[in-house]
């Protein structure tokens, strides 16, 4: 797996990618179907006929995988068709823009990039394209590369059933099923030369539930965003690897529910201070700060690998000899952005000698503009109002509070921020005890997602709430379009109705 990932992008395939595409296909199919690749004339034909259907994924500018598709009128084909028939003898004359099914011609990820869940991104693109073009479904013939090992004892149908029950591992079929495709039937003699599958294939289908037979409608930018909040249990860890294993467990969990964001609490890595508990608190937390660069690097890799935007909560960081409370937004495209706690608490200043940051900004993501305020910052309404004026739709608040009254301050201020700024607010904190870490003895938390209070939203302004003081994840969907409706047609319109004739708010 590639170690240093700076950028992950989906792009339309162009003829300039051909040589890299050819080399990638030869490498991807070397073990099962050597010397298999599309000719330059065939790729030109696909690009000419259906440019939107030909997509590549690039990592650090290098082609890592590809997905090729055509549109067919499915009634023109027998249910027992072959690959040669569906592709029009590999000339793609079967492509019909007015057809009803998106047919997958090819999809692969190069070996060195496997494990980063890039294939899911290609499949998700196809699903979005299917919805955008208002096609009935996605269909393709899926190979069974391990079937040759069981062909003497199992029929293709029996093999598929055992794969579905996890009794047999078939990486291709398992991946397709995990991406919501279901088997329709077995195709005999589907792909010439596919000896690993004994030339069998499974006809797979994904149904477009938004399909409207007589309507062609475009799909706008993603508007329903899924949030994954981690309510973290404080416990002692042997080392950094142990802590990050637990962090990856939670990222894996919220990613499995297709969350767009994972939110961690403030100072969730505090258990690592246990080894330095013999030192004064100010020195112990500076030792903790030494872990921060590696933690950020690991989170960035997890964000790419699990295809999720990770808000890392916060941790101490030393810059120019000063101690700050910071966190990072690790995007699923491989980029990172830093945010700072602007208002440190009296305890942070007195015990640790921590400084307040200076930068306040919104962050552009593939799910729109977001803001992040760390704990105490949520209690200063000017900050979130400035972020709202910059277009923020979702405010994330990682926090750490020891007592219920401290938690109540964050909780009620966060809910107020949702109402006054017409945005969603997600808060996540830690629970439990740390008996071997001074100044971090106890934690109290209830992670929540808040909404504005109007008819489109829950009457109490609470979209979802975790169980108090229990380690768990919280998943919630938020609809950005509802914020737009609120802004224009809400019972009250906090942003529009501000008296700018008598006051103003601005950043220096």
C-alpha cells in the first residue's frame, strides 16, 4: 500500500491516460487473464460514445484504478447473454444513450492500491451516475476468480451460496455484494478465456430506487450528509499503536454505515500521558504533544482508506515554543487542514500554560462548508456567527468536560448555536475515568446532533443523542436543503432578521 498519500481524485478517462491504463490492466489481470487489455481504438470509442461512463481514480496523480461503462436497452438482450454480445463484439455498438441500464464493462484497482477502498469510490460514482441519468439499474457480469478451486465439487449456484454465507472467500463477489449488488443468475460461457472462473459469471444488479420511468432529472450536489460521532471511553493504552487501533475501530464502524464524517472528542489521546504521570502536569502534556505529528499522519491515511472525512478532536501541539490545543480535518481526498482552540479555559492556562490560537475559518469539504470549534469556544457566540456568515452548514464541537455542569454549558451553548445560525451542530465527548493521569481524572459526556427549531426539524431541536456516559457511536443524517428552506421560509429567520443597521460583527 502506498505510504504517502497526498491526493485522491476521480477523473474522466482521456486518451492521454491510455498507456498508463494499458499497463495497469496488464498488471491487474496478470494472474488470471494475462495479456488482457483494451486497445487504443476501443478506448477512443468508449470516450467518444459515453465520456461520463469512463472514469479513473488517481492517487498522487498516478492512475490507481478504472471503471468503464455503457448504456444499453436491456430488453434487446437475452438473459443468458455473453460479454461479447453485450459489448457488440467489443465495438460498443450496443451503447444507446436512450437505454435504461448502465452496464459495467470493466472495473479494477491496481494491486499496490488495494486496501484503500478505492473500488467503493468507483462503484459510488456509478450509482450517482445511474441516478443522475435516471437509469433503472446497474448491471454487469461479475467474475468468480476462485471458482476453479471448487468446480469439481460445487455447481456455480452452490458456490455463490457458500460465498454469501462467508463459507468461501471470493474477493470479487464479496466486494460486489458488500456494495449493495445482488446476484440475478449465473451466466455460462460469459467471458472467453476466463479460466479462473471456468468462464462462468454472476449477473449482478443494483436497483436505482429513485428511477422514474418518464422523467430525466439531474442529481444535484450531495445534500443529505451522514455524521458519525464517537463517544470515546477513556482507558489506559500500552502505547500509541493501541490508541490508534481503537481509533481505527471506530472509524471502521462509522464508515461501515457510510458516514461522511467521523468526529472524535477533545484530548481523546490523554491516556498516553500515563507514562509521564510522575512529571509535573505542564511537562507531561508537552510530552503528549510529541505524539501529535504521527497521530495526524495516521488519521490522514485512515481518512483515505475508509473514504471518510475525519475530524480528529484535539490534542496538544507545540509551535515556536508555545503550547496550543489543536485538531485537524483529515479529508478523504488525502488533504488536511488545521484548526485551533481560540479560548483556552482558566485551567488549561494555569495548569498547562496553554495558549489560545488566532485563526478562525470555515473549511470546504465534499459535503459543503463546515466549521470546528473546540469545547470552550462554543460558549462564545461571535465565533459561530462569523462562521455562519462564511457559509457554514455544519458546526462540529469536540469537547472534554469533567462534571455535569461543565457539560451542560457546552451542550446548551451548542444547541443555541444551531438555532441562531440556522445550522447543524454535532458535539462529541469522552466518558469514563483516568486514575493514572493527573488533571484528567473524570469525564462526563453525552454526544448529540442539534438542529434549528422549526417545522422541518425535530420540535426539540435534537436530531440524535447518545446514552450518557457510555462508550458508543452515534449516527445521524442531516439534510442541507432543509437549511436553505429555513433560511428563506422559516417561521423565524435569525440570519436574515439581524439588525445590521445598529450593529456589526467582523474579524480583525
